[in-house]
C-alpha cells in the first residue's frame, strides 16, 4: 500500500483494522484472469474502531446504517487487472466514504426576504410577456 489513507485532518485509516479479502475478478484479462485473485473486498469494523473520534463514529454509524453488516462497512474494487491497483482503489473509496459519512451536517439555510424591487420587476416583466403573447392570438382583428 502507498501509505496511510487520510479520512480528514490528521485522522487516517489504521492499517491494522483493515480486513482484506481477494477473489477472482470478472472482466478482461485473458488467461491471466483465471489464475489471479485481483478482485478486492476491503472491510472495516466501524462499530469497534478506536481510530475515529466518538462524534465522527456515531455520525458515520447513523449515516451508513443501511450499508453496515454487524457494524462492518465493506467496499469492493475490481476495475483494474492488478490486485495492487484494486487495493489502492478500495482503500481510497473507503476513506472517502468515511469522510463523507463523518462530515458535520451542513448549516441550516436562513430564509431571506426577496427585495421589493426585484419582485416588482419580475411582475412587470411577467405582465409584459403576457401582453406580447396575448397580442399573437389574432382576436380583435375583425
């Protein structure tokens, strides 16, 4: 692997807590594909990890509830012909998934009032457009 995969800030995926599983991948590769285990499944026990701050962990567990199996999140990669590149892809994918799931919620939108001038201009343009289209009807030519 090419080093620690940073989730956010100084928090990274701990190598010791990553569980790797390899299997034969479908797709291109000719005879090579029948003999090598290039498909990668990366599992990370989110419920038991000590690497994430508690707040992040709770947030991620809540947001990824539909993806978790007994508190474990799983990511697969089989796009590349080499196991090493699939390992890289899976680790990056897991790091970005955890970063997105543990991110703080966005600030709530503050409702603002539309300025009077803008509203009046919109209504004026709307009336002008209505008159333009109404003039096309051909009524009143008799």
